C-alpha cells in the first residue's frame, strides 16, 4: 500500500476506563496498554513508519493522585528495564521528550541510558512524551528565543518558523502525518501542538488496552486514502 504515513503520533487514552469497566485494578489496564504499545511498535517497523511518538505522561497528569502518578512512573521504569534490550536489538532509536526535573532519579537515569545506547541505531525513531505539554513546549521556545534576543545572539528579523522549532523541547520531532487518539475522545489534550499543525486525525472508539495491530493498520490505511492539501485547493497543487 502506497502513501502510508511516515510520522505517527498517538494519544494513548482509556487505560483507566478499561480497568474500571472490567472491575480490575488500575495497573491491569496500564499493563495491557503496554502490551498494545509493543504490538504497535512491531507493526510500525513492518509498515516502514519512520517515527512513532506516543503520549505517556502529560504535565497535567501530575494533578492525579500520588498513588496513580507513582504507578505510571513505576510502570515506565519497568517497561524500559524489560524492553530496552529488545528495542535496541530491533535497531530502534529511543528518545524521551519532556522535562526530567520532576521524575524520580532512577527513571531519569534509565531514560538517559536508553537514549545513549540506541542513539546510533538507524531504524524506527520511537519518542515517548513524558512530563510533556504542548503549551509548555511553545513557552519554552519563546523564552529561549527571548533570551537570545536579550543577549544579542539574534535579531528580531532572525525569528522565523525554523527558529521557533529549533528551540522547542520537541525540536527533533518531525511533524506528524497522522495523529491517532483512542477511547472515542476527540480532543488534542495538549500533545505536540507544533507537530500537529497539518496532521490527519484518526479517532478510535477502542480504549488503548484494546487497540491492536489491526486497528492500527486500519488507521494507517485510512490515511493513505486521504487527500492532503495543506491549505491549498486541488487546482493549486
């Protein structure tokens, strides 16, 4: 199939509701969600997706209970410890995107280690947004550029789209061809706002733990049938 997306973003939503509706502990939904993620990574490799970016923990998630935030961060650490060798074996480049100031030191060190050992790989770029927010990302860029202006490293005329992107926390993340959101919700939830400027969007009614290879493939094929105009009419393209 031609015209499949090369850069895909996923808002993995519905783990809590999946657990609640099944009368299961919260951790069961998140662990099942990790299984779904492993499946989607494998399909991404098979279908030649170049970059996969997933929303694992937002800046707003700190508003949840201490028990739940600790559970999420512990699971992230558990996932990396158990999977980083496999990711590396599969030639995947792992990157975390977001602040590392508020997360546990053990997780921070593990993220840095995972990035270091996979940085020379040449396969799928797998980005995990952790303690990340799109508005905070844009604010970070504005502050960085303002500092350079004050210190006269740049002039006002130097500010353009490229400079804004270069100063983002997510500077190395390409624009999404396709954004997938699970659980039936239809909002962007402060994910990578810059990268989503012209993304096609696919909403799945499935909770993330039930999102599987077939649904992911359907989302990619749905993209291949769309006409992307980027603001222009067909006659202008």
